[in-house]
């Protein structure tokens, strides 16, 4: 039974991706909702094969993200993330146009997140914003090493978790989502 | 109204992509160029996707049945681009630092003193 939950989750994920890719294949007859029946059968069998192949890749121990409420919060998280994304894009675009105020450096961030999912979400958020990119992660202490385009003139090695984003404290959001 | 909005989104996407390419040539070293390329991956792609989504809405309003294909595929492509752009940026930056390409003009490098600890093999890191 140890392989059962990874098998089920991999199968469901593969089947959802197949459904999205093959949407709109419904014909006049022999179809359920938006998909034709042969397409559904083929997709289901392919995703079962995928699940069987991928069941041993799972190394997780926690199931905190299995709660659907957390996924709802993750969808709400897009709003502050996009606001930060707009600010970061305009800042970097202005720096490209003027060519000034580039004081790049690699700084250390200790977010204090406990779960792997939280660190993954935080480092992905940081990397997707232009102007900051995660260079390395210490997997034991969950410290991030971040390359910033502009960290100011005075050298400082570490940064507080709230200061890495421009206006909104996304670390607090991520802690609320994953812990 | 919506057609003009589509044109505005496409133009915004082109402008940010062009700025990203310009940044590739203007910025001094490897790591700062990553941020310029990130501009293409975020606003360049997102606004192009938004334009196609609005076009799908136009098709929906006109009663065409293919609107769902456009919408679902673009949403899926946006999600895939967000995930893969993030992963590849991190992979490139991490492998560049580990292969000895240190940044040129640097105010501070916090990773340098922890480098020995970080570069160690997986077993000793745990």
C-alpha cells in the first residue's frame, strides 16, 4: 500500500493534463461533455501507465498540501504575486532603459519556513520576478542565496524575509498557505 | 473596444520582449543578464497570453465553438511557461555559480563563504 498514494496522485495529474490538451474533441455522437469516448479511454490508459512508471519518484512524507483549502489559498496568492510582478517588471525595464543603479550582489535569506513545499514556492516566486533569482538553496537549513540586481550601495550579507519583495510580504502568505 | 485592447496587449508584450533583448546586451555580466531575460519570460509571455485569451472571448461572443480550445490551451501554456521559466532560470544560475563563473561587479557575495559547505556532496550536507 506504500506505493498506492503516489500512483493515484501521478495518475490523476497526468489524466488532468491529458484532458486539458485534448479538450474540444467531442463529435456529434459518442462523446461525454467535451471529450470523445475513444480519446478518454486512450488518455486513461496512458495516465495509468504514467502513474505506474512514476510511483517510485515520490519521496514526500507530508500530506499538508492535500487539503483543498490550501489550493484555494494558492489561487488567491496569484493576486499579490501579480502586483509584485508588475512592480518588478517596471523597475527592471527602467533599469534597462537608463542603465544606472545596478549594484548586484548575492545575499542570504533565512525565511524560516518549515516545509519543503513552502521553500519551493518561495524560491520559485523569487526566481520568476525579474530582478531577483535564487542561485542556491541549502536544503538542510532552508536558506536561500539570492542574486539581486540592485541591493543598494552599502554591503549587507543577509536580508530580512519581508524586505526581498518591494511592497507585499509574500513570505507571510506562503507561510499561511503551506503551514 | 476589445479589439483595441488586444492590440494594446500585443504591443505591450512586444515592448517588454524588446527591452529584455536590449538588456541582454546592456547588462555587464551573466547574472544580471538573467534578470533581463526574465523580463521576456514574465511580461512578454503573459501579455501575449492575455491577448489570445481576449481573442477567445471575442470568438465566444461571436458564437464560435472553438473558443474553448483557444482558452484552455493558452491557460495551460501559460502555466507550463511559468513553471519551466522559473526552473530553467534557477538551473542556469546554480550551475553557472558551481562551475566557477562568479559575478564581475559585485557589492556583496554571501554565497562565497558558505561555498565549501554548499559544494560538498549530498551525503555530507545532510
